[in-house]
């Protein structure tokens, strides 16, 4: 128990330490975000002193960009589930490695949501009135109390899932399924519920006909499942770029050791392996002897290349001593996908499947490697324990393939079509029937009584959405360049449509028919920017911790080494190391 | 080589290097703390935002009579400190067998807005920014559609020909949407039908303001200002005691008057007798008589299902 606690604290300390390690671009980025955060904090301090009068809100339009951003971000958080569903329900392998990035994005988005509702409160000092037990939570009558519960619940669920999976990866331990799979499925339902509940906040208000429409819930989900995965597509490419270390050309300079003959392996080598890989101990002597056929031990120097991406061979490898790093080329840049330490395997996927090498393996320090032909590996894997560990470790890697991005593309594609369709349904109902209830929609799309504040916004949003939909539907978006354009357009379009375009016109005209425009004030805008900066800061820190863990750089095995140097080195952004 | 340096080749950290690093680190920490302090500096003006007593105050319905006494004492002292007048603050409870109902005669109302101003004076509403519970709509003859109403009419003389006037205030609904949505139960309906707000419990989320179909709720976007010589010292906890920045308020049928048997201020000031108020549970009351005998009376936005206790009627 004490050891477990100590290990966990060490893990947390190391994660915290690594957040402060990076190159000048990392510091510049984090510094800039901190400055914007502080500007936002300063603006919020002014708001606390003078009240919400420093915003553009009034008794007529009593919610503004704070709640608009909140609504948008709940959608982003909910959309993380769109990566989880293909992985856990349809067993999609491509997306498996990426789920954690979606969930970390959800955590950052929920943090932003909570910040946005807090700054919207007139009396944030009384937040404790909301806490069940010591306060007075109006549950289940008030939808806002539901929202408080589901948002905090979702935050906890995702923190648990990400935290547990990352900690297991750090410890090189297989996660216990019962300890996270049930939570994954709860989180799937929960994600739908957070966005539905947020929609119901609006839908439940009979006095606001613009919101009091059952289509708001489905529209929220459709737009969330468009903007969320679109944001993840962009975020993953950024992660891929900043974690890439060096160009393909530079990697070619290493000595090729893939054809080195080495010495024949002996039972002593298997014994040495079993000391690093306890599962090996289950393999019988007879099986070990059978597996010796074709097995050899090779000694390599730092920089030697053990296998190359794109080639084919039937060998799999285990590290006996030293350290081997596996790098994959994606988009002309190499990125560490895995770090193999004594007891670890590499090259097993293509050996077992007979496919081309997915990545290049390079010795990072003088190493001794056990090289097995696929037949020997299969012999070892006849033992259940070995089979399980080899399979479990196959997924221990960090890969962001183009294919996984295009799976997300198909989600964005379908969601955008549904989103635009639901928008058309809504516009038809508001305008064709011609009832006085259409006044808000009229204000939004055409302007009312000489007030046109939202008209240019909503038409730009619709323009963006339509262009994005066309790009997404055409084969054009099979190129990442165009897909990115479509993603940016969808995110901006939906941010306007769902934030400004849904929250503000609900108040205009007022229930007594007054038409009053709303424009966010500078102070209000600064607070918003501050919260977005806070969210990005959190997400960057989460990635800064998660990436090295997924790459095997930050692991229990190298506990006690100085962070960011030697075998814990994970330059961030990694491209910096390419400079000679 | 693009590879990260192996451990062996990491240069040993000399003491000089260490000094430089720790110097940089402490400089960065100092700069960060200074920036943080600077960004928070506006908080120095926070003043009497909340006292410990007020911060820890319990929910209205959970206060024991003894605790209520202390709370009233605190409020009295606070008001005296701020305005130099010692007010008479009471916690008035609803009377048994009473349910208040309001009726407004649209034929008589001339749109003079005297009710608006009487309400502001009686209920210690902020003069800057202006907060008013009653909004009078100038409506063209022949329509009850509020969207045709003029909120800001500024005629030299009222009534204007071709128009009628419709004052709107809290409708004291039997099925109030504002109460349902409040996440902390800071607003509720009392036994006598008045929907009240605990100004010391409201968190200022403004969900009730969004939920109200009558635009009856007002938010204190900043610290309310009331000239000390205009302060009404006769106060009720759930009524007209001065509010704080960041909380909601609204018409409460002048709880400090009606619960001790007086008429609301808006009714007393009305020069044409357009306003009627009373106990609907008493069959002999004037309000019961009006609702029994008038052929047409209107609940505003009846289709909302809010069932207001505020009725509009016509003479002919």
C-alpha cells in the first residue's frame, strides 16, 4: 500500500516536472498562453469588483458569450465519445491509440465549461449553495442542477479513464478491464447526456419560443459530432507535427544492422529474457529449445538500424540489454512510437502478419538484441502467458496514421450533413408558418425593427457550414489539406451558429417584445480569451505528459533519471532535435 | 543524428550551470508571481463584497428563529452603516387563509407610470443603474400582442389617442417557471401565492430571468445606488431590503406592506383606480367580486400554462 502510494506520487511528480521541460518554442507557446490567461484573470477581477455591468449583457439579453462558449464546449467535450465508440464498440484498431487524445480534449473542454459558467455567475462566492449536502441543490427539477451533476461526473469519468490508462502504460502494466471498461461505457452514455441536458436547459423554457423546440437537442448533438471530431482531426495533426523528431533523410545515416548475422542464441539468452520478461518463465524448456531454431543474438552500437520501415522480413526482436527506439515516418517526419527496453519486443507485428515494417527501429545506446524468426515467436506464443503479453504490448505505441484521421473524416462528413439538414428543418418551420413565434429567427437571419447585429454572423456561419459540407462530401477532402480547411470552417461555423446564433436570439425580442441588441464588451471578450487560453494551456500540459508516456519515454523503468535528458528525452516540440 | 542524446553523453551539470539554472528558475517564479499579483490587483477595490457572516449564512428555510434574529440584526447594521439610517427590518410570514391576487383594469389605465415610480421608491430599487419592476407598454387599439407594444413612449400627455396602456410586472404565477429552474432553490412560492427571492442565497446565474415569460425579473448587474434620503426604512427580509450586487430581484406584491394588511404601493398611487388587489380566498373581497362578475379577464400568455395571479380586465 505504501509502495503503491509512493509510486503514484512519484508518477504525479514526474508528470508535473515534465510539464516544465521543453525547447524555446514550447516555452514561447506556454508563456504566450499564460499571458493571455493573466489578461483574462485581470478582466475577471474587474468584473468581480464592478459586477456583470462590465459585460455587454443586460436584463434584456441576460446571457451572452460566456454561455455561448459554454454551450459550444460542452459539445466538444461530448464529441470525444465519437472516438471511443468506434474503438470499444466496433473494435477499431486504428483509432485505439488516439482515444486518449480525445478524452484529454474532453477534460480540457470541461475545465473550460466550468470556468465559463463560473464567470457568468453574479455571486461566484456562493458556489457552495450548489453543492448537495451543504447547499440546496434543486434536483431533479432544475435542468441547471442536472448540468452541474453531469458535467462534473463527466470530468471525473474522463480523468479516471485517462489517468488510469496512462498510469498503467507508465508502469508497463496491463490495465485491469473491470477497472476501466465499465467506465468507458458509462462515459459513452454520459457524453450524450451532457449535451442533451445542456440542450434541455434551453428547450425547457416555454417563454422562449426560439429555444422551446424539440429539434434543439438533436441539432446540438449533430453540431457537436461535427465540430468535436473536426477539432480532434486538427489537434492530432498538431500533436503529430510537434512530436515528430527529425526528417527521413537524416535517419538514413545510421549503420544498417538488419542483416548482421550475430551469434546463435542459447538457452542462457532465453533465461536472461525471462529475467526481464517474467511471462517467459512459463515457457517450458522443450518449447524454448524448439524456439532456438533460427534465433540469434546481435550486439549493436548506438545509432544502428535494426529494421527499416517499408521493408519485409520475418524477424521479431526482444531487447536483452540497452534501449531501442521505434520511429515511424508520417508525412516526411519521424516520430517515436515506442521505446523498447530490456524485456520489450519490437518488429513483432509485421513478423506475425507478414506485412511490411510499419516503422524503423534504431538502437539508442549499445544494445544486445535477441532476434527470432516468426516461427520461434509463434512457438513461444503457444504458452498462454506469452501470447497475452506479446499481444498486449503490440498496442503500446503512439501512432497517428492518416487512416485514423480519415475515419474521423467520415464522422464529420455524416454529422455535417445531418447538421445542415436539421438547420433547414428549423428555418423552414420558423419562416413558412409565419407565426409571431418566428420573431427571434427573423431577428437572427434577417434583422428585426432595424436591428441587424447577428445577421452577418449567421450568414457567414451558414456559408462556412455549406462550404465545409461540400468539401467533406467531395473526394477532395481525402487530401489532408482540404480536410483541414473543411474542419476549420465547420468549427468556426458551428461556434457562431450554436453559440451566438442560438443563445443570443433566444432573448431577442424579449418576452415583452422589446428588441435590444447585444455586443460583448472588451472586458467580456478578454475573459473569454483568458478561458480559451486556460483550456489550451491545460490541453498542452496534458499532451506534454501523455505523449512521452505513450512513447515509452516516461516510464517507471527510468524513474530517478533527470527529466528531459538521456532516455527520458522527449524534446517538445520534438522537431527541434533535428538541428545538427 | 536526430536521436536524443544517450545518457552517457549528457554533460555533467557543473555548479556554475546549476547556479545559472536556479537563478533563471527563481527569476521566472518571481516574474510569474508579480504578473499574477498585478492581474489580481483590481480585487483591492472589492470592499464590502461579502462578510464572513453573510458568506456562511444558511438557507432561509433552514434558519431557526434565533438565527433569523441575528441575520436581521446584521442587515440592520449593514443598512445603517451604509445609509446612516437605522431601518426596521422584519421577516414577515404569510398569513393563514390568504392568497393574494391582482387585477388591472385596462380600460382605466392611462399610462402615467406613477405606479412605476411609486414601486421604485417603496421597494428601494437602484436608481443607478435604474431598476424597475413594472414596465408599461403603450399598445395600439385592437391587439394584445406585446410585440406591438412601445416600451419607451415619451408623450407629453397621456393617454394618447388610439392606444391603450398595459403595465406588466411579476404575474405571481401559480406554476412559476422561474422557481422550477433555479438550481439552488433561492426563489420559491410562498403560501400566500407570492414568489419571493432569498437575496442572500441567489448565486446570480440568471436562469430564472431567461425562464420568465413576462420579463419580470431584474438583475443587479452592479452595486445598486439608492440616495440615503430616499431610503424606505420599513423593510422585509424577502421584500424591499437593499439588494447586493450580482443577485436577482423582482416584484413581490410589496410584501412589507401587504403582509401587514396594506395595499401595494402601485395600487395606492394609481390616480384612476385601475389597480385592484386582495385575498381571493375571501369571497367577500373586492378582488373576488371582480373576478366573479367580469365577463372577460385575461391572464397574459395564458397558453404558457403559468396560471398567473395577475389578471387584466376591461370595463366595457
